[in-house]
């Protein structure tokens, strides 16, 4: 779920100075025509086996773009992410990936946003290469309450969360504290920490997608006998992960020697084992990822 940006009621800036969204060094732009883009540097710290950015990292960037578009589209009401789907068609070849989003439907209770993933030449310039994937996210529209943050729907512009410093000094899974607790193909765990919080003190929605990606790809790799990279991701958000650690259970539902499909359940172990997120993962052998 997305909750960040300037709000009239915010008590502190979000994300804070030390946060995974800043360390991804994403540059963002919102436009008066109702579209928005984010540019992710393609660096080894965000790579899946095979070298392309992890699907869960791209889902995090998609979440950022969609969140900005969604809160502007429904202002003065608010939103909650319901689900997100992401499919990768080829490996990026540029120094950046652009996530370019637009609202495709706004109803009374639901908002749908589509995001193109494109090769980009760097320095926050529009993607010029072939598309590398597509994502769609849906949001529930929440009627305004007294405590709902106020945003300016006409506040357009460009910003860079990380200041262009390439801040990740280790792989993102290590940076967020992801731990494999049962060996290859087994469960993974993630603590609930300030570094991965949204503005309500729960794990940021894109990071939940990243956790599901990692768990599913590990399970598929165990079934294939080789490293695997996620190319299809569907995330259904059911509840916030607030206490932690968040732990996974994964079942491989299909495997043909090249590709495997898995279903991941993410539980908040510190909140009576509440099921927070369901993630469907389609992963392929790393040497064939998004080829």
C-alpha cells in the first residue's frame, strides 16, 4: 500500500532519510495531463539471478507511481491498494527502467491504474527502447475522514528520492533484512522495521511484493534445480503487516523444467499469524529469464 508524499497533516517527511524507497534512488515525475513516471537505476543491488531487476523491485517502483496518481485522482478522499499484477516480457538493456502510469478507470469505489515498463537511456529521460513489461494495480477508494491526509492534486513536478547517489551498498534483499529460514526452496522472513515502513508503520506494499517474489522464486528454483527469476507477479493485499516478522509459506503448483508457478502466503507472525498478502509467482530458469 502506498502512503507517502507531502500532506498537510504529516508530522514528519515520508519517506524518512534512511529508507528503502530513498536507497532505490528512484527519480519521479508527475504531470498535469494525469500521467506519472518513475525511473529506476538498473544496478547489481536490485538484480535477480540472470541480471535483470527483480520483479519485486519493479513492483515497488510501480507502487510508487500508482500511489502518486491514485491519491491525486481521488482527492480529497484516500485509497488502499487492493491488488497488483506485473508481467515481464524481456530483460531491460538500458541503464534505467521507466515505469509510466496512467489512470484507466475511476469509479465510485474503485480506481484502476496501468503502468508500462520501458527501457530508458538514463538521467530520467523517457523510455526509448522496446517495452519490458506491464503492470496493473487496483485501489479501493476510501471516503474522506477527519484524519485523512490532505494533498494538493495540482502539485506537479519532478523529484529524486535518493539525490542521485546510488545509495544501495548491498543487495536489496540483504538491505531490508530478508532471511531464508528453511534453506533453498523454504520459507523466508522479514522484520517490520522503520527502513521498510509506510507512513502508518506497516510494511510498504511494494516490499511485500518483493518478499513474495523472493519466496516464490526460491521455491521454484528448488523445484527446477537451478536459480530462477520471477517474470509474473500477482499480489493481493489483505491486511497490513504491522508487528512482524512477516513469514512466508510457499507451494509450487506447476513446474515443467523451465518454468515454475508458486503460490506464496505472507503472515504477520507477531499478530496471531494474520494472513496479510497472497502472491502468485511465475518464475523461469535464470538463463531464460525474460528472454
